[in-house]
C-alpha cells in the first residue's frame, strides 16, 4: 500500500464522478420516461402488444449490458444506411452510444418493475375510480400510477444502484468516468490496489447515497405503517433486479 | 462467420464453466456467511454485513479489475518474480466474491423468514446446532430462497461477460476478436447476444422447474 498514491487517486478520481452521474441520471430519466407507457401496455395492453413488450424486456434483461453496448458502439457502423444517415454523428460518439445502451437497459428493467407494481394495484381502487366517473386516462394518471409507483419504489431503488454500477461499463468504450479514470491512472502508475480501492470507495459512497435516498422517499410516500412490511421492503432492496417474468396467461 | 463457430463453442464452455464454478463456490460461501450472520451469538455479524455492503455497492467490473491486476502484483510479490494471474482464476475469484455477497443476503432473508417456532421445536426435541441447520432450518430456508437465488444465477451468467475485459476467451472475447478480424461486428455481437440469451433462458427454465418441484413449505 502506497498512501501517497492513494492520496493522488483521491485527488484525480473525483473528476470522473461528474460523467458517472451524468450517464446514470440521464439514462435513468430516459429509461423511466420510456418505461411508463411500456409498463402500461405490458400490464393492461392487448395480449399481442403485451407480448411484444415482454419480448423487448426479456431480450434486454437476458443479455449482458456489455454486449448491448458493443453492439451499438461497434455493430451499428456496419450497416451502410446508419453510417449514411444523420444519426451517425450521434452514434459515432461513445458518450451517446453508452447513454443509448444504458437507457434501453434501464427502460427494460423499469418496465418490468413498474408492470409488477401496476398489476398489484388493488382492483377495488380502480372500480371506485370508475364509479366516481373518472376517465381512463385520469384513472391511470391519478389513481393507478401513484399507487403502482409507491409499490415499485423499493425495486426501483435497486435499479438506480444497478445503473450507478453499470455506468462503469462506459469505461470500455473509452469514456473517462470513475472507472475509466482509474484504469488510466493504473496503466500509468501500475498500482492497481490503491487506485481501484479508492474508485470502489467512491462508488460505494454513491450507491449508499442512492439507497438512503430511496429509503427516504419510501418513508415519505408510505401511507401505512406496518413494521413487518417495512422489514420485507428492506430485504428486497438488497437483491439485484432480475425478477423472473412470464408471458401473460 | 468462418472458423469462428468452433471458437464460439469452446468459448461457450468457458463461460458456462466460469459461471458454474464461481456460482457453486459463491453459494457455499454465501450459505456459511448467512449462517454465521443469523446465529444469535455471532461475532462476525458486523464483518459480514460490511462485506455484503461493500460487494453489492461496488461495480462488478471494478472488482474484476482489482482482482486481476491486483492479484498479479500480489502473486508476484509472494513468488518473488513476475507471475501473471490467469484471467479464468481472477474471474472465478471476482465472481465468487460478487455472488457470495448477494447470496448471503438472499439466504439471510430466507433464514429470517423461517418461523422462530421451528428452531425452538427442534431445540426442544434435543437436536444439536448442526442437526437443526441440516434437518429443520436448511430445507425450509432453501425453498424460500429459491426464486431470489435463481435470479442471482441469471445475473452471474451476464456478469461473466465482464471477465472478457481482462482477456478471458469467453463468448464476449471471441465476438470481439471475430468482429475485429472479419470486420463484421454486428454479426458477431448478435451471435454473442443469442448465446447469452440461450444461457439465461436455460437458467430461467431450470429455476422454474426447481421452483415447481420444491415450492415453499406451508404456504
């Protein structure tokens, strides 16, 4: 252990936090916006449409994000039409490629999380909303979605943590976020222990912060106070987010 | 795809064996850690919690890089000359660490979900600690843990792709090399995706089968 090297890493690596957070926040936002309509289709849509959404989430969740990233970054250039199109300026750039891959990934995970939330909204609540004369869109926006979001929040916390960790893959397409900076620093100093441990500590701080933030939000939004249920929620927060999905019967 | 079919087949085996070895080791370590964390008079409770928190809060890629590059330095220091840690070994160690971190939490949750009355009844029957684990808590706990445990295996097989970054010739690596040499990245990465998808599908189906065969007791 070389403390002065660790100190140097502590000075250098935080400059990668910005890019890590940018990638994480943007892809989570894009993923969330994309997943809300998809989750509604997946939960309440016609069987054929629901199955199509399932196919998307299944393929994305069943393959490593690294493969998806490389498919976009290296693979798309093989298609002549893509290279000729206006999108090439964007798709040639590693940042946009990584963002695109992460967003697609996050959307797939969030769709399944929200779908499970939507499906566990009690029937009676929806019937009550219909009885009150609310229109379908109003029911979805004012009744179903808020309840489903509250139910999905613990699982969504996992997704946020997963995305912070997943953003480290951006270092494989030359982006200099925390892991990228660490790898660069290691190749110039060849002191992997010191530098990777500092990088790990930074990630740990970020993920801990994300977990605390979701727990805070959960507590703020919770409507019932069942200590037992809270215990279960905390247990679920610990798991990676790849619950099994099955086609709608 | 030229001569890459045979390479893909070999790489598939590498990925599968990497997954199986680190998953099995991780399960054993996870079980032991969960048991030590769950026993009331545990001295390692804080240490185990620290371990799982750190492992689950740090990117898998970083753990792999740390163990591969750090391991090389460590082994060189021990041996007194330059020794390179083989990518497969580094991958197994790194993925075992990751898997055991998650598995500990899964098993701990499942142990907590087994009613306390079961342990008390076993104690009053005169079973000793090992008998209680093996015949009373273990069988019930494993069934409760099964769905979440299966998810860990799916994540594990996806995480094996990261070991290609340190040079293991797994599916991802062969796709990378093939894409470079034949200048057909799309084809090769699509083939890799198909292989990974089939792997996760097989895992998913086996979990489903196991879940049906061993449903949680008493619910």
